[in-house]
């Protein structure tokens, strides 16, 4: 009978340890999901900024074309940053 009590005590200790591990993993998962959400919100904000910048640049380019000027270098920089951004994802 003592042998069974010892086994039960070991199983309960093991169960308790596993429950603690489960709680720690759940907490780590929640923290990782929170970081992921914050990063996604930051990425969306930057995408919005980029889209607004591109619209401004297109407006300026159109304005310059009407006036006979050129915004080639600025446009090339914007397009190269878009290619890098899309290549990262």
C-alpha cells in the first residue's frame, strides 16, 4: 500500500509541475501575441504613412510635369523603398 501512495504522490507532484509549466507557456504565448499585435499595428501605421507619402509624391510629380519639372530622383527613392518593404514581408 505504501508503494501506491508514493506513486500517487509522485504523480500529483508531476501534475502540479506540468500545470505550472502550462501556466508559464500560456503567459509567454499571451505576451508574444501582444508583441505581435503591437508590431502589426506599427506596420499598418507605416504602410499608411507610405501610402500618404506616395500620394503626395504623385501629386507633386503631376504638378512638376505640368510645370515642366521632374521629380525623378525622389520618385526612384520611394519606389526602391517600396520594393525593399515588399521584399522583407
